[in-house]
């Protein structure tokens, strides 16, 4: 896992198509033919994942932009990133992209 000063970084998996629809983001994995839908907060996290980023930087951004405390944001970010990893939508920065 790529790290910046001992902090694990996460990034988007390459090859996903996406389009904003209102406050939501629709994504498609062309390789797998699967669609995904993110709400406004999920869309913001996805935007932040354009560059490799740590979970703590995601938490900091969300607590600055939304009415949420750091502990709640940390828990939700961890769950959200785990769900994205399960679906192959994000990976540790520096890992080879899925074919």
C-alpha cells in the first residue's frame, strides 16, 4: 500500500465512467458492465479520490463541508471506502489497476 508519511492512501480505480445527475453521481464499470449510484456526500468523496488521499484527509474535508463531527465522519468514511473496495471502485494508491 502506498503511504505518505506512514498514512495509507486510496485512489479511484481506473477505467470507470461517471456522470453527475443532480446531486448524485452515476458510475459504470465498462469492464464489468455494472452501474453504481452515489449520493451527494458519496459524490464529494469520489471527487476527492481523484488524487490519492488518506482517510483522515477525507474526514477533514467532510467535517469542514458538512454538519458532521469527526468521529461520525471517520466511521462513515471507513465503511464507505470498504464498500468501494469490495466493488473494485477504489484501490490502494500504487497498486496495479484491475484489468
